């Protein structure tokens, strides 16, 4: 294989091709590319692990000259004699902005047939997509973002909301997520940008949690400007600062760690109201009740493991792990650590920090319980960012622990941080409920992921004695 062919193969392995079904006139017309006597759908390359809607809309604009809004990924029925690696994205036309790389044309769908297309699957997928649009239009309460015209209505509403704040839309936007029940759009204005976010199942809890946090802790979450309860959506002012995931400035990481501790301490008196909003109950008592059933399921998954390595944990090893988790939970419960707000998905991409403030985003995985889980997740990301620099780690730990030092003795804080790594992995694996969803457990990737987390718990349990301080009995 020559160098150019190898590079092309590498490029293809890093991207997925999406065929865009771009509709206008409420689904009566379709954007097509002529290929001799038949037609193709416009196609774009989407880098793997990047947001599909964001990549598709950007490519449609730069390569095909069309500003579109994504609606959904259609349900495609493949046959045995067709390449099942084809991806589609249904989108609604907004406007033409540039000259496309190849000539395109709009044709009435009523004038098309299977023979009009180079690939017969394109035609059948277009018809399926139109049927899905009809279904979405009949069920706007659950599929508000999968029907025609929703983005125009959202834009109008957003403009009306922000006008009362002295802001005006400038026509530029970026769609990051798209599905019939989820949406994430950034609108530019003549001032700060505005974000619209809406959530569906299984993340409906994020809507009431977000509103509660904005009311209770306005300094630590984005400012909510307006809500759309009909689609569990809200408008929020963009936070000014640096995304922690895009910097290795350790002073900003330390600011974030201190802010996390400050927020958690502030939340101590609010735990009941936070549980009422739908935050997960990850108190020591709740987690303790999950140890046995969780490990029983992990035992079943270990038995199903088909490839070695890694080695599956035996029943004896899982029983020992359960005892160590229970011991650590007992120690956590005995040391008087308050129950607080926590974040099971506290990664640096969810933190916007400046020298004088820190804001935490995306609270779908909010919990009420042992506070040090959240810091352990942040610390794990920090280790990757600074490449295991122990001195810098100690500074980050000190920034967080100093906040707790106002309520708890430093020795107790240090003691709790020794068994936080084990409990944080368990809380993440067991607290999400993924392990108790039989449909999801049938997915080999999810089953393998949970086995990996359980092996991680076993390693952390084996290291626990080395981490514990001398005062632990």
C-alpha cells in the first residue's frame, strides 16, 4: 500500500460518512446532487467522537452552501445485500449561504421514485424520514425537535425573551446536539451569547434540577433567562471564562477545586429540596443497599466474559470486594461528613472558570450524598492533564480540603480522601442505574464497561490500606 492510500484509509477510519436528507417546504422538496441521469443525497464526513449535529451543520454550510438545522437520525432498514455502514441525518433547510462544491437542485419528492436514485436505499430512507416527521408532529410533547418549523419558532421566542434584557440576535447560531427530544443550540447576539438546552428521557430530571440550582446557587451555575416546560427546555446566559478542559493552568484548576468545596458546603442545608428535584440519592445508606445486588449482577457479567485477558473476577474476589466497599462506606458514615450536592459527571468540560469565579454545567447527573466523590472525579481528570505530577496534585487537594477545613478537622478530611477513590468508582457504577437495566446490559460494550469499572474497584480496594492514614482503626 502506497503512502497516499494509507493516509486515505487512516482518514476514513477516523470519520464516518453521513448522507444528509435536507428538506424544505415542510417536507415537500428534497435537496439532491445529480449523477448522470440519477441523483445522490449530499454527503459529509463527520469525525468520530465529535458531535454529529455540530459537524453535519458545519459541513453542509461550508461544502454544500446550505444552512440547515438537524432534526434526527432516521430509523434505517437495511437488507442483507446492502452495506449497513451508511449513516443518514435528516435536516430542515434554513437558507442558502454559499456556492456548493457541486451543483445541487431542489426537487419535489412527489416527482421522485426508487429509480431516481443511484442507491435505492436513499429513496426508502427519505420516505421513512417523512413518516417519522409526521409521527413527531403528532407528539410534540415528547418529540418537539423532530418536526418541521421548530427552530423558527424557537428563534422567535428567544429573540422576544432577550429583547427584554437589551439583547438582540444577530442571525448566527450553532447547533450542537439534535434529536426529537433533546436540543442544544448556541445563539449569538449583539452581547453575550445565549444557550438553549432541552432534555428528554432518560434525562428529564436535569430540567427541574437546573432550575433549582439556578435559584439556590446563582454564583455557581449559569443564569437561566426563561424556560419552556412543554419541552423541558431553558435559555441561559453564556458564562464568560475558560473551559477547564481546554487549559493546563493549574491555578484555574485550583480555583475550580475550591469552588466545588464552597458549593458543596453551601448546599448542606438544601439537601432535602435537592432530592425533591430528582437528584440521585447517593447517601451512604443508599449506596450500602446497592452493594450486594450490584456485585451479583457483576458476577453474572464476569461469567459472560468471552475474552481473556483481562481476567474475570471470581465469586470469591467479588465477595471480598463487597466487604471492602461496605467497610469503606461504614467509615465514611462514621466520620460525620455532611451530605451535600454532588456531580457524577464532573469533568473539566463541564466547568467554566475565571480568576474570580467558577460555574458548573450539565447537572443531569446531580446527586445528594457523600461530597468527596465529585472531587475524586475532578482529581482523576487533573492527573491526566498534568501527567501525574504529585506536587501539583497536593496543591489541588489542598485547595479543595481547605474549604472543608472550616467545618471538619484536616485529619478527618485527609482520612476520607483515602477511601474516596474506591467509593467514587462504586458510586459512579452503581449510582447511575445502568447495571440494573437489562436492555442496556445486553450491549457488549456496556457490559464490558461495567466489568472494567468493577476491576478498577478491586484495584482501588487492594490499594486502600496503603492510602489510609495511621489514625484509621
